[in-house]
C-alpha cells in the first residue's frame, strides 16, 4: 500500500506529530489527489481528543481538503489529472438507502463513511487531509471552480456546506430575516451565504468585538447577546435563526425572537443537553431543528454558488508545525476565521 507523509495523533489526548500513513491502492473508480491545503475544523479537535468516543490511532484528521488530481482509475469519468478538486466530510455511503438515492448521503441510513477515523466499505481505515495525498472514490470528489483559491476553498468543504445546506432547505431568499448566532468558522460563512441569497442578516454574538468583520462580510446588523436589550427589542424579529456555536444557549430567549412559523436551526453541537419551554414553540408555531452537512450534489452547488458570488473562507494559513498551537487557539476562539494547513509543509 502507498505510504504518505502525514500529521497524526498517536493516541487519545496526545499532540499531533509528523509520521506516515498508508493509503489504499487506487481502484478503477478511485481518484488520487495531491493535497494542497487542509482546513482545521473544531470537529477535528473533538475527534482526535476522544470527545466523541473511542478512536483508532494513529489518526490523521482533516475533512476540508483541496488539491489537484494526480491519477485516476480506469473507469473514472468525472475527474481528470490536473483537475482542482475537494473532499469534504464523507468519502463513501451505502448508495442504496432512501437518503442516498435522493442525494442526501449525509443522512445515509446504511452507513456513511467519514473522511477519517471510519471503516471504508473495502475494510480500510480512513485517514484525513493532514497528509500529502488521499485516495477517494470519484463520486465523493467535487470540483473546485477556478474563481476560488484552493486555500480559501478548503473550509468550504465543511464550514461552507454546513451553513449553505440549512439556508437552502429553509428557503432563505429576498425578504427572509435571518439571525446567525456566532461569527466563527461557521458563522462567517453563514453571513456571506445568507447575504448573497438576499436575506436581511443579523449577527447575534456575545460581544461586539467582531462587529466590523460581520458588517464587512454582509451583515445588516450586529447585536451583542450579553446586552439584555437585544432580546427585549427583537421579539418576533427573525424567520430563521442559524445557531453555529457549540456552547449551551438560553433557548427561551432566542425562541422569543422568532416570528410565527420561525425556526431555530442548530449546526453547532454542544455536549450539554439544552432545555426550553414548550409554550414558546406552541404559541408561535415555532420549530427547533438541526442540520448536518450537505450531500455531494449540494456541496457542488454550494461551491458553484460561492464562486458566482465571490464568497470564500477568511483564513490564516499555517505550517504543519503550527497545528497543535492552532488547536489551542481554536479552543480560545483566537482565529479569524479558519486555520488552513499548507500541506507542502508536512
């Protein structure tokens, strides 16, 4: 099996270190990608530290992958050597369940395969984008438009699609009043996409520290949730709230800002259980909902949409020797707005 350079966690809680990993031999339907950039997602940190259950180590994370096709299998028709491509959070699925058949592989009931830390359908353990090369079946590789630089495209494969998918599903468009909770890696993408869809966008953040950034990215208003007046003065102000933070929220206060038939959608996943008063849902026919990433076709739609509207991630590019420090900075919210690894440094 091919051996490639990588950065991986040798055990739970350990710092990531330079190492090598094995990739599977490419099959007839496989695409070999020379990785150029890999984004750092908060999910990477949770996973390698065992926050979401036991993992197989060594583990190379990374599901925001952008690079160039270096080889294709004999039966590949969608991609060619030299193509600019990306890989997101999934590298396979059952292809047979209702979710897969309607293009929602992220909700595969037969067992979708994560980009790292999972068992692929050929029995190999998946390893992620903190590595020089990856082998992925062609159906799970997307095209990156020329208008988006590869480094700024990488976070779109998770942060971009995670926010695009619910905005599309809940039919956000001109006249929609959208609130985005948090202006981090996910939130700064949500603001840009919702603005491009024609919505009136409000950022709800703990403080006004990032107000200038939020307005520059397309927000119409930027409000501090630490100020009680924010909730008092915005009763029934929103049709959709997109919660991008992974911290517990006072749901009653946020639900009160939804208009009749409004929905609060969570894409952030705090470990703590959350509570709310049922009357706040009943009284306004409001909904609480969640959303994962998007399917492969929708991910391609998102990339094309971003290219057409001049949208890309705001990033800080780092070398591989800065990964562990970047993890600490992510946990301290010390990044504007996504770290991206220059894979040439691995």
